[in-house]
C-alpha cells in the first residue's frame, strides 16, 4: 500500500511585506497547519507583545510568543551641546540580530505625540530643534 502525504511546494509567505519562511513560522507557532493559507494567516497575526505582527517579529529577530519582546529605543544619548546624538541612538534588538539585513532603522521626530512624524536625518536644524518626541521605525527593502 502506498503512503501519500502532502507537503507545500512553497517555502515562504507571499502576502506579507517581506517573505517569512514557513520553517520559521512552524518553529514559532507549532500549531500552524502545513498549508499556504495557514502560513499566510500565521504571519499576519498579532504577536504576544500586542503591537507587532508575527512577520514584523521575523524581520527584527523577535520571538512572537514572548509578550516582553518588542522593538524599542534603549539609549538616547545627548551631546555636550544638549542636542540628541542621532548617530549613537541604540535600539533593541540590535540590527545585527535581525533576520532581514536589508531593513533599516529610521529615527522619526515630532513636536507632539499626535503630530506629524518626520525623518530626523532629512529635517532641517530648525525643525529638529522643535522635536520633543522620538521613535525608531523599520524601513523594509
């Protein structure tokens, strides 16, 4: 008697911003069924931290099942002149641990939390002086 089984011909997601390997999804969600739609849905689920999607966790090298894993600024140094030292802002996880090496961190600034966020490195010195709130976002390839 022949033994038949089905295995997906695909190896990664196709409907997420970056391809997420099925093997990574299966490792982080052992209940995911080996089928296209299940992998796509698993990658789009909200991670345990309540903020990021599972696919975003993949990009950053985070464990989507760990509610304390998140992307955050951990050091925001100031220069002797009292201005932020943009080149030495540290975030976690560090880029060296990211799964998508082509992704880039971008520091954004705003005058108010509900205001417009602007890329700090593209802003004028006058605009930078007005910023009171900062965040780091990830720019995907």
